[in-house]
C-alpha cells in the first residue's frame, strides 16, 4: 500500500546529490540557529529542503510537510512528510561523510515510509510498512544480538544528554561491552543492516527520527522513546533503537534505573 511512497521518497532523496556534490568539502558560510541551541545550518541544508518540498507540493499538493529548515505546512493532514535535508550538519561542515538526508512519511499519525540516504557514501536504506527494509535495493535485516554485555552502544554525541539522562546513559553504557560516539543517522542505517546493535540518543527532533522508524522496524528492529512508547511528532526526543526486542527491553530497564 505504501510502497509507492517509499519509491517517491527515494526519488526525493536523490535531489540532495547535486547540491552535496558542489558544496561538500568547500568553504561554506555557517549560521547558528539561536532557537535550536545554536545548531549549525548551511545554504546546502536550505537548498536541499526547498527542492524536496517543491517536488512534494507538485506531486502531492494535499499532503502536509514538516521540515527542519523551512517549517511546517498542513501537519494536520492525513499524510505528512517529515524532512531533514542534512542530518549531521556538523559532520557535513567538517568534511565527514556520515551525514544523511532523511525523508519520512506519516499517515494519520503513523510512520509508514522512510528513507535514510547517505549522499557522500552512495548508500540508501528505505522501507515502507508491509515490505522488507532495503539497503541499496536489497533486503536487509538487523542482527540477533540479545545481551547488553556482548554489544557496543552507539550514540552521536555525549552533549545531547542533560545531567539526568547522562547518568542513565552512563549506567547503560557500563552494562555494555563498549560504547562509541558519532554517526548521526548513519548509525541507524547500520543497525538496520545488522552491523550496529543498539543506538540510544536524546534531544532529537521529529525530523531526526521519523524516517528511521520504518527502516528499523521493517528490518526486524525496535525503536521507541525511553519509556518504550511509539515515537510521534510530539515525543520528547529521547530514542532507543535496538536490533531485537530482548535487547530493547534490557536497555529500557537499565535506563529506567
């Protein structure tokens, strides 16, 4: 039912490629968004989102859009596209290839399709409800990891945790074999392909996680907030993504103390 939207989202993601091709690893002016804890933004972020929004408005004028750079439009509609033109702008600015373009679709509040595209790497994960997750066009699957003591915990940055959340994160990382920072959306794609087993983060926005949900779930993984509840547009930004239900439940238990 939703495969047509998955295919369209993959098309949308390719709109980032020419922009990234002419701007990545060049001298770019960087702005700091005061309203978003001084997170950085570049002309590439803004241009990619404009291109994606224009294509959505042309193809599906009755759909809503929730974007990082150019705001919200019609988010009370049945179908709402959620866009992060460059997830990992700091990586992009530093010349690191682990940034991605995230495009998700909600239908009546439920995530039904998503794409994680890595323009600098040429990799794409995509999924829609009812179909297997795909990595570069071929089915992918999460690992079978079940025990915290056997896995490596991954998170983008320790700076995303406030004092209370950091205490919980440290408690969880102590229960794991080791931990690693960095990756942004790339870590979630690797989880869908079975290379990463557990990702735990906080202070995320809907455009940071909405596209990830179908990709991870259709690959066999579990993704939720820290209370184990489904993620939605008003979630608190704390995310747990795990390869298996047992690993997910164990992580939630440790985070809760």
